[in-house]
C-alpha cells in the first residue's frame, strides 16, 4: 500500500507586492502530488517574514494575529486530512 503524502506550506509572494508595500501570504496544500494554492486575505512586511518558520517574526499586533491565524489554519488542514 502506497502512503499518500500531505503537506501544508505558508509563504509570501514577493513578486506581487501590494500598494502598501506588503507581500500577500499564500498557502499551498499538497496531497499525493496534487496541490492547490490559496491566497489568504492577509499580508506582511517582507523583512518580517521568516520562510524557515513560515511565520512573521514581528512582535506587533498584526504579526501576532497573523501567526495565530496561520497556526489555526494549519491545524484545520491537518484535521481535514486526518478525517
């Protein structure tokens, strides 16, 4: 039996900066070589984004809220996968 691969990756689109200079946050959900990429209705200042952590490194309110939102989405995606 072949095991299906599942992953969730959060990243920013540096090539599509918004008018305010921030980059939109996106998520890519992959399942067995098929993927869907979604743009979250959130953005972050480019220097505050850590791709290693897939989160904002800022300590301001917007960064903290974004990180909580990313954590909640990650949990929801994995719960859906488990069901």
